[in-house]
C-alpha cells in the first residue's frame, strides 16, 4: 500500500458495496499510518462510516480535537477503551507523555509521533495489552522510563531507543510476557532497575548493561523463566538484590557479583 488511494473489493468484508476507496498516508521510515486520513471519507454516508470505519472515525475525531500548540499531554488517552488506532497528532511541542496511553487495552497501532522534546515517559504505554509493536520514537531527552512498557503483554519487540539521559528504568518492561528480545540500551545514568524485567517470561537473553550507578536491583529478573544467561553486571553500588533472580528456572549460571554494599538479599 502506498500513498494515495487503494480499492478494497466487496469480497474483503464490504458486502453490499461495489467498492470503497480508502485514503492512506504513510508517515516516516516506520511505515506508521497517518490515521488522520485513513478510513475517513466525508463523502460516504454516516451509516457506512459507522459500519466499516468506526474505530478509524473515532481516531479522526480525536485528531480534530487536538491542539498542536499543546506542550504537555499526560493522561491524554488514559484508559480509553474505544481507542484502537491512535491518531497521528502533531506532538512536536509536547514535553510530557506521562500516562499518555495508559490502560488503552484495545490499542493496536501507534503512529510515528514526534517525541523530540519529551522528557517524561513513565507509564506512557503501560497496560496497553493489545499493542504488539512500538514505532521508532526519539527518546534522546527522556529522563524517566518508569513503567513505560509495563504490562504490554502482547508486545514482542522494542525498537532501538536512545536512553543516554534516562535515570530511572524501574519496571520499564515489567510483565511484558511476550517480549523475546531487548535492544542494547545506554544505561550509564540509570540508578534504579528494580523490577526492570519483572515477569518477562519469554526473554532468553539480556543485553550488556552498564549498571555502575545502579543502587536498586530488587526483583530485576523476577520470573524470567526462560532466561538462560545473565551478562556481567557491575553491582558495586547496589544495596537491594531481594528476589533478583527469583524463579529464573532455566538460569544455569550467575556471573560474579559484588555484594559488598548489599543489605537485602531476601529470596535472591
């Protein structure tokens, strides 16, 4: 499908219509679809739009309401159960996406969004249980990724992220039970990795992580039941390792860890 118009034949689910024209636009290298255009045609009857394009028409409504001058968008779509296709709103001025899509359990597609000014991404996609893919997002200015993808249970991959300014990664991937791989992350500034991979039961490997500033690793790999290896970790500043490897049932070896400052090793 390319920019322009495509024709959908009646045998593709549009019974009673000779043909339906769907306008589409591809935005950026991620091939994310601009839902401000797709599936919405004011020349079609309201009945046709409602019958075949209800989800997309709802996205169009949200797009029309958006003010591009907005600088902060926390809780913008929080717990919106009607949202299936996120609108391709202009977020070039937004600096806060805290809880933006939190609890959007039916959300399936997120278009390419401008996140170049965003500094807060905690809980941005948390509990988006139907989301299978995340578009490439600019995270170069983000400082907190606390629970960013937490409980995205259908998510299988994460795009390459610039995390050079992130300080907090607590529960970043917690309960991502379908996640199979983690990209290489810059964790030079991170001080909290508690619950970072909590219940990532499909993960088999973890990339090398710089943990020289991390103080909290409690529950970090809790219930990573398919994890077979752990990279060498700098734990010289860690004080909490409680439940760190709890129920890692396929883990055969653990690298040498510096536990000189650890005060909690409960159920490690």
